[in-house]
C-alpha cells in the first residue's frame, strides 16, 4: 500500500485480503475433527498449525521461534536490531466447532502487515513481533488465556498439573507436542522488550454490523469469572423410586441453571452462561447421581459481577439444601475487567479514520489476549465487523472488503504507534 504523509490510503482496493482469506481457509484445514474447525491447544492439529503459521512468518521476512509453551513468534527487526517491539498478535487455538476468524484473523493479518513492510523494504523504529498464542479459549484445559499469561510472567508451576477432560496434564501434553514444560518460565518477557501490543479481532458481537461500521477501537475488556459446579445426589432406579424420595442431581442442576440465567439477566451488561454439563451415570433408566456444569459470568464492572456471583452461590446452596443434594462451587479463574491504553485506543481510532472509515469506540464482551497484555505494556484492539455478530459458531463470517480494511488499519496503526511511542 502506498503511504503518504496524510496517512490516507491513495490506493483503495483489496491488496491484502485475497491472500489473507485464502490462508484463513487453509488454516481451517488444521482441525481435530473432519468437517468442522476444532483446534484445541497442543492437539496435533494445533502443533501442525503452529508449523504452518511459522512458515508464513518466515516467508514474510521474519525470524521465527516457538516458545516452551508452543506459542509461535515471528520478529521483523526495526532500523536498529534488538529494538523494543510492537507486538501484533492473537490466538490460533479454537473452541470446538469454531468459526474461521476468531483469533486466526488477527495472527494472519499481522503476518500480512509484516509482509507488506518487508516487500517495501520499510523498517520502523520498533521491531514488529507477531504472536500466535495458544489456549486463549480454554477449550481443552480449564485455564484460558494461558500462554499470553506466561508471556507476561503470570504463569506458575501449577499450570503444568492442570488436567484436560481426559486427565492429561499440561505437562504431558506439552511433552507430546514438543514443548518444554520445565522451561515455561522462559516464556516471560522483560518489561520494555515489548513497547506495545495491538490485536485485530472480530467483534464477536452485533454492534458494528448493526451500525453499518466496519471497524471499532476497543476501549475495555469485560472481566470474567469461570466456575465449575458439582452436584451430588443419589443414583437410583428410574422405575421404582417414588418422586418424593429422589435426590436427583440433574433435576437439581436444572433448577440451578435457570437460576444462573435469572441472575445473569439481573444487571445491565452482566452475562452468565452454562456452556457444558455432564450427568452421570448417563443411563436412561437411572436417576442421575452426579452432575457437573460450568458457569461463565462476565461484566464491565468487577464489583457488580462479583456481587452477582456471590448471590448466585447463595442461591445454588439453597437449592441444594432444599433438594437434599450436595453442591461444590469452584470459581477457578477470575480475570479483572481491563481498560485498554488511551494512547493505543486513540491511535487505533486515528488509523481507522485515516483509512476512510468512521471509528466507533466500544468495549469488548469477549475476553482476549489483549486483556492480559494490558497488564504488561500499552495495549489495544481493533475490532472488525462480523456478520450479525455471530461468533463461537461455524457460521462466523467477514467480507473480503472488511478483511482488507482490517489489514490496512492494523498496518496504519503500527506505523502511527511506531512514531507515537517514542
Ligand atoms: O471466551 C472468550 O471470551 C474468548 O472467545 N476466549
Ligand atoms: Mn473465542
Ligand atoms: Mn478470540
């Protein structure tokens, strides 16, 4: 893209997205399940995708390395080798039966930005690093935004003992995937190595699409608390135990789940979701004795969210008492609501304007690696419109035109950040 002092793009046209969209399709083939995109952290599909992303990084002129937790990094030096980097990143792990763009778009668009700089022989003051994080979703291990947390030094040895649904530990999975579990501490970057972090990501909500806008400057990321609830009743014969004598764990959990929905709807901007449930022994003719389900509660205000979560815990315990079942409630991961950096937000808004679009400033209901990086360096996000806000669904979609705009704005923002960070 030709670049002039006004920062306005004199050559509108889809310069980047034909390759970008083709690569997003190609990357979607790295899946655990034929016919859908499921690429959980450290699966063979994820490890193969890391290899493909690193090949594209190298092709774009970057030096490449894989860290001990199997995140991929590409580095494009600035005018002075070894200079602090502007990191452009996102994640390449996915949920089960995912769309193509959640996470993957940000990583491949960042590679397109470096390819453009490289093709033009353009060097910035700062290096550019591209990060392809893993286990952002937490769809394999109950520990989301895991590898970006390790990058900022927030991971401890306990992470290696976390188990997936099959009982495999992070340590075992890393060893199988060619990672280096005992060197997880080496993932941590020193303060100052990364001057800023910027992530292009689909909005995963309907605001941009509803307002007919392509891009947004993200102001904050909602905080979340992830909880595992276990209900213990008493298994029995479905045909013989009178209804009044049952301690039915699934019926109790069902009443609890409706309570999650009621309390989630009790505050503006608060949301609460039960995404997964297991009922054992799971036979048609047995009264369920044990049930486990997840709760994902989020909101822009930590105090409001925590107050709602406390009310929910009280309500679940009351339901358990009344139904004579045992309940254990493990709030295993909390992430604070995070404001993104004012300078980065402004630069993103300016870059959107420079690319001929109206910048909307908006918060993110979804969690992102940027929420972790914000604790380490000035961080921000560019949201790209996705059709009807659909995400965490294979129907997730973006247009070729918007994808091209996304790369151009990411490139423009990187150039502007380079000048503004000093
Ligand atoms: O769950 C989230 O908000 C993100 O998609 N990991
Ligand atoms: Mn996601
Ligand atoms: Mn994501």
